[in-house]
C-alpha cells in the first residue's frame, strides 16, 4: 500500500491550490484521511480530517479557507486551499488509515508535497 501527495507549487499570496492524495495497492478499505503540514524545525500539525462517510474537521488556522474532500471510489483525498498566505508555506503531508483486510488497519503517510506562498 502506498499513499502519495501531489499538487504542491509556488503560488502568490491570495492564490489557490488543490492538493491530491491517492492511496494505492492492496486496499480493503480506506477509513479516516488527514492533511498535515510541517515547516523546518517545527512539529507536523494537523490541518483537517475526513471520515469515510465525509465527516470533516478543521484546525482553526485553516477553517474557512481550506476545504477537505474525498472520492472513495478513487481512494483519493483533496485539499482545496484558497486565499493562501505566506504563513501557509510548508510541506504538506497526507495520512490515511487503511484496512488491508477486514480486521487489520494501518496508518500510512505520504512523502509530502511542497507548497510555497510568496508575498
């Protein structure tokens, strides 16, 4: 099983980006999925989560600007980021709780995608 992010780029402040996270491999079911971000020297911070039925939660820092969504048929999660600020510059990671069988769930991380917001 692998999880991979894409969509990171250099964007000007006020702009938008959409990140994607795709899970692939021997998957029985993808449960909760998460977006995190990390800057150098800092801890990895949770930004948003989405359950398999679509229940979402957001950190206060991104509420109202970022939208998390998913397509269960494609094992894919998205993060639509609007009104980006220089403080949003970070490496963005996705995490997925994936069942490889009826009883076994494991946590998988992607390799990260760089988002840089210029002022």
